[in-house]
C-alpha cells in the first residue's frame, strides 16, 4: 500500500464570494486533514467553506489578527471541489490533505 503524502490543497487569499479553491483529480479521492483560516485584519471576519458542495461551515467568525484551525478529516471524491469565501479579502486559507488511491 502506498504511503500517504501530505499535500497543500490551497494556500492563498479568500474571495468575498464563494470560489473554487481545489478540485479533486479524476479517479482519486482526497482527504482534507487540516484547515487554517488566518485573519490579518483588525476586525473580526466571517468565513465559509464547503467540501463537495456540502457546507463544512458557514459564517464562522474569526477574531481580529488570529488564526482558527480545523481538522475535519473529510473525503472529497472524483472532481468534487473545495470552495470558500470570507467577508473580506484579508483572510487567507491554508488547506492540507492527502490523495487516497
């Protein structure tokens, strides 16, 4: 059996409307293991994220100048997407996982 290798699925700024952050390759499932939501602004923000079209969280509040960490251990399948947004563009998502063959 192949060893699971951690991958960066997305690392970057959030948009203010739901945007595709990652698409699982065809014939490969992906386990989303870690999500960090970084708020670099001086005010609290809200963030939303969905996996495979199903909300993981919506309107999650992230306090000013903090990072919120999540460990969902959720699978997305062939061609499904991770989509996300934030109330401001100063929010960054860092999403990690591994491919399941």
